């Protein structure tokens, strides 16, 4: 059985290995770069961290704080939605891994090469891994948003209380950490879609990596939204 597995998986080539290595390298590098951009060109994620801290400072002086509670509820609902979506997608992939015959016909028509079932199963584990990572990031983001909500509730109503600003800033930092994990989950979902291109071959995966990397990078560093966020208030108006 072991030899049969190796023979069936033998359709994977050195180019496949290179493509997968590049896939992980680009995914990890983008995550690091977005979290550690240059001072001259901050990412949207870093820019929004400042606004999250500013939000909590304003929240400390706002009465009542129903508006802030509604925003937090919306943020937690978003994390729950994406976590549920990841679970559904993972279930579909697991079912497909268990029966790859329908996919074999599609893959052979796309590549004109008969793909072994074991090779296709191995390829499907890549998007499954990315979706699993995304699910864990969304779940943790939801929990940290919960921590943030609790700390927000602990902020005294009196703006002059010596604990008001420190607790508000603590809530802001927790909010930023939750957002970092949420954005990491979204990136994993982007790359999970990219990983599906591997079914059509290593070259398709390489093209998918280039397209996905450009989409993620441009939204963080070269989007119209970033220009609006980074612009001064008078410029935006």
C-alpha cells in the first residue's frame, strides 16, 4: 500500500514543490510586511490601529456608549460569520478529498493530463490547511474582541477618573490585536482560493500566487481606501 501511495503521488514534480514553497513564502512574507511596514508607507492595517486607539479615547468621553457597543457587536458578528464560512468550506473539502473522482475529470480536462487520485488529495490539503488557519484566526479574533468589550465596560463613566484613559487605551490595543487576527484570517482565505489553482497544475498555482499577492498587497498599500484613511481630515473633505 505504501508503494502504491508513492507511485500515485509520483505525478507531483519538482515544480510542484517549488510552487508550494513559494506559496508559503509569499503568504508569510506578506503577513510580516503588512504588520511591519516602512514608516514612509504604512499599511491599512497599521493606519487603522491608530484610529482604533482614537476611537477608544473618544468612547471614554461619550455618553451613552450605545454606539460603541453596536460597533463591537458588528465586529464580533463578522468574525463569527467568517469562522462559520470556513467550517462549511472545510467540510466541503473533506468530502471532496474522500471522493476525488468528480474532480479528476475536471483536472484532466484543464491540464490534458490524467491526475492520480492521491496527487489530487494532496493538492486539496493545501486549501484545507489555509482554511483551518483562517478559522483559528477568526475564532481568536472573536475572543479578543470579547476581551475588548469587557475592558470597555470597565472604563469609568467619569472622564476625570484616573483609570478612564488607561483602560480606554487598553481596550484600544485589544481591539487592534483582534483586528490583526481578523485580517490574518482574511489573508488565509485569499490564499485558500489561490491554493485551489494547484488542482490545474503547478503553473496555475504560480499564476494564482502572483494574482493573490498583488490583490493583498494593493489593498494594503495602493488602494483608494488607504489614501482616504491616510489623508488629513481637511484633504478628505
